[in-house]
C-alpha cells in the first residue's frame, strides 16, 4: 500500500533523495529549487510523490508547466519530467498510477496538454498504459570540432566541473548578452502553428542553470549550454544564406569553450531543421510524445528545439 500526495516546496529534499536512490545521481537543493520554480509560467509543484505505509520514499512523477504559443494564442501546458522509482518499489505499477494522478491534477489546474521526450525504457509505458500520442522523433545534428575536450572530460571527472564552470564564464564573456538585450521576437518566429513561447520568462528560467548563456555572434543570438558538449538550445531567426555562417560561429565558440562537439536537436517541423538538413545529415534522437488533456491542438503543428527539454 502506498500513500500519495502532491508535492510542495518542502518535498524537494525527498526528490533529492529519490534522484540518488533511482539514478545514483546527486543534485543539490538549489538545483532542484530552480528547476521546479515554474511559477513564472503560472503554476509550480505539479507532481505526485508516493511513500510506503512506513514512510519510505517510493516514487515520483511530475510535470513542468510552460507556455505554448499556438496560432498566436498562449496556452498553459506542461512537460513530463523527473519520473523516478526507488529500486525496492519497482514493478508495482507506481509509474502509471502517479502519472494518471498527475494528469488529473494538471487538468484541474488548467493545463491543456502534456508533452515529453521519453527514452526507450519509458516509451512503452507512455504509449500502452498512458495513451500518449507520438509524432516522430527529434533529430540531432552533430558538428565535430578540433578542440581540447575539457568540456567532455568534466562529464567523466566531476572534480573538474567547478574549474570548467569558471573557465566557461570567463571565455563566454566576449559574446554573452544580458536578458535585456535578447531579441525575443526573433526567437518566436515560426513557420508552423505552435512553439514553446520564448519570452522573458522562458529565458530567465533557462539562464538560471549552470553554463547556460545567450550569446550574440555576427548578429545571430544563440541560447547555448556547455555541458558534456556544446548544445545549441535555440537560434534567433536567420535566412538560408546565413546557415554556413551560423555553423562557423558555433564551431568557433565550441573551440573557445573547449568542446569537441556542437549539437543541435530539433523536431523535423522546426524552421531551422530544413535549413540544416539541406547540406547536413541528422540522426534520430528521442520520440516526441503528447498526452492530450484537451483536443485543442494538432500535435504535428508543434515544433521543438533542444531548449524545450527540461534537462536543458
């Protein structure tokens, strides 16, 4: 028997422990507090925690509220994230139970849609047990750079991370721009009907994370994250003739930040995907899935970029 409850700010220490129990990973409380601080989008703490009858931490399922701009209207939606089950409580149906409770909670709070990018282990559960609908796969473009792989080494040797964090902060100064300097309109241009709204709240939320910056190079604004590789979260609108310049710029930045790879991850309906695909091959990444609380949207019309992952 399990007791379930909606999380509050006081639950973050339990989530911290579940990270360790489920994945063997440690995250400090500040990291969790910042990740769960989605109140700027309208809601926070939309998730269900399960404990055994003797108060042993068992599992958690939650979603992160965000704003979708669809046909020029804003809607409150959420991304599925942080699915965790402690080893002693697996194969007991907690994933499905907590997900359904979270979706009911989401509906009661006015959330219209839940989306996510499940890995191969969780995909079957989302599809068969939770009735998710899928619309293809995200695509990854990888560009190699001849750089000393300091960035990659930090993922293998965690003691290097504080040093690398300072290194990035110093090396990115030349290109970094402030929140006030971001051209939000250029990030919200779309050839399809729907995208995660890239407004001040969105960037403020993302820039709270380590090694995450908005840079401006050759008048192109780029949301980046240097963590294992140089990940390109989103790019301000460019024309087809500027694609070579964009790639040149991000490679130059990767070299400066000691990253041996630059990675773009995009849905196939993203405006930049078509421009990159003209001369570069992509590889299949995670599937794009949806739980429709309301049938308001055509899922094929919603585009995504790496910045839309809760892990970015």
